[in-house]
């Protein structure tokens, strides 16, 4: 065995060990989601296969969550919120990016600077003003308030502009000379050329909406439009902590994110790495 092969084997083993360190908590969560309360902490120490694999697997935790505690409606609310946020944000930000990238109008650089400046303002600084605005227009405690303030996203505009800038300007100019309206140029010519960026932006907004917690917690006062993150947090009470339900709820919350990323990771990576790269 030469030195290069030995180094490669050691690097592979180190990466496998690192992967196991990160995967063990998720494997514990996966197994614990199917355990009863009595079995949950019985085999924690010493660590064995029973720590990660349930001896007597049960679906009672999921049944209680979905039907007794109303998590089925909560999941539907979260899916609806994620879908509206993704569609609205990708549409709005891609139109803004197309206009800023291709259309020459007075003050374009100023508008671009102001949009990019918002990226420097943290959520904590925007939370109170946003809450007051939503309250003043009488949208607090409504489903609309969950997604409306977050449709405009400076990062997505910046991401899409990077991909629009890779499209030859002559293509846009030729379409304008041929009399093609801007709506058709945007829809039929430009969007198909930035498909990886659209997938990346959609995934980013889906993760943001699906995992939302702080904003729904402060803007909603009733349980009608409760989302998954808040519902799982409500399982922690002063009287008791339903760990078996928390593990099951965490599994339900994690699965869509993992599946989407596995299915679309190729487009996500392409969208995040190719924009703005000039050869």
C-alpha cells in the first residue's frame, strides 16, 4: 500500500467518524419516535442497539399527535404557509431581479443598493417594526401575516440577479427589437435559463417557512393557524415534558426537509455555485 492510498483511507475513515457523530442524534430521534414513554429512556445507558432501535415499536405517538393533539391540521397549515411563501417569494424576487438586471431605468443602482442594504439588518432589528406595521393594517392573528412580510427577500434577488447576469444581454435586446413584451421575455426566455437558481431559492424559502417559529409565536394569538415549530414547542409544559411526542413531532418536521434536499440537492448546489461565475 502506497502513501497516497493510506492517506485516502485515513481521510475516508475520519469523514465516516465525523458523519456518525452528526448522525447519532438523528438516529436516536428516529428510533425514539417509535418508542413508548416507558421504553424511551430505559436503554439510554449503556449505549447499545436498543438505544437506537425500539424493542417494541409503536405508532401510538403519531396517532396522538395527528388526531388527539391536532397536529394534522398544524401540518396542513405549515404546508400551506410554505407553498404560498415559496411561490410568492420566487415570483416576486425573480421579477425584481429581472427588472434590475435587464431593464435600464433611472435610479436602478440606488434601488439595488437599498435592497442589498436590507440584508445587513438582522431579523431582531426588523421584528418590532414589522409587527407594528402588521398590527396597524389589522393583519395580526391572521394567516396572511405569516407570509406577507417575508415575500420580498434581498438574498433571493441577489441570487437571481447573479444568474440573470450570465444570460447574454443580446438575447434580451433581440427579443425587445422583435417586439416581444417584457412579460413574455421574463416568462418564456429568462426564467427557463435560471432554473437551478429558482430551485435553490425555492428550497431556501421552504426551509425558512417550514421551520418558522419566532414570527408565528408573536403574531398569532389563537391556535387556528398554528405552525409545526410552535406546536412542537408547546409540548414542553411546566407540568411535564412529553418526550416521546416531541421525538415523533421532530421526525414529522424533519422528513419533508430531508426528502426535498435529497431529491433537489443537485439543482440546489448548481443554483448556489453557478450564479455570477464568469469563465
